[in-house]
């Protein structure tokens, strides 16, 4: 049908769906067991939202449904590529994916704890840092007592690794 015979109101709105957390092309999508549970819970919540759509207007309902379906597709892709890491199999004396690391900042003596997690689970306000972050990359393969230097505002900030656990 020619575009001349289509009403302007019949134009389907294409939903703008934000991309998921950045994962470099070709990178393995590592997740902790908790991170996988979060992804599956998010999928269930979207499915529930989809099943409970109650828009008054049929057009609005179709647009909302398209939006939810697009989010589910991105989530399904992320779940399909996920590789869950069994934290109990990680080396206990070395920082690897899933490690909870306690660090002491030299000079101030401030102690901080971080966990190295997957990109979808990362949340700095909860002390969860993505495994692809520069901070995590500096920590990976370090052992207890090792010192690590991280550049911040042109200076080296030195941390001593105090503890490591996999929970």
C-alpha cells in the first residue's frame, strides 16, 4: 500500500529502549549466582508487567507491549550469553571474578570493601564493581598483602589488600 493511503494516526511509535550495561564485543558475560538470579527476577517482573497491561487506549497498550517486548529481548540476549561462575571454585588466595576484597588506602588508612561482579550486577553504591572496570582489572590476580596503585586525578593512590573472600 502506498504511504499516501495511511493515516498519520496509524504510525506505529518505535520504542526507545535503553541498552543494558556495557559489555565489550567478544567479552565473556561473567555473572555471579546472585547476578543470574537478579537477571531471571528482572525477566519475571517484565513478564508480569506484560501480562498485567491495563491501558485504556489500545494504541497505548500496543506501544507499551512493544517496549516491554524489546526490553525482554535485550534481557534474553544477556541471559543467553551469561556464564555463571561458581565462587567456591575460585582460588582463595587470589583475587578473581566474584571476590569480595578488603583494601586499606595507604596514608589515610581508610578501609573499603568491594566485590568484583558482572556488568549487570555492578552498583558502586553497594560496593559492587564490574569486572571490566579499570579498578577491577588492577586488582585481578593480586594476593593478600600485595599493594596496588590506581591513578586518580593524576596521582597514584596505593592500596594494600587486607582480605579476600568468595561469598
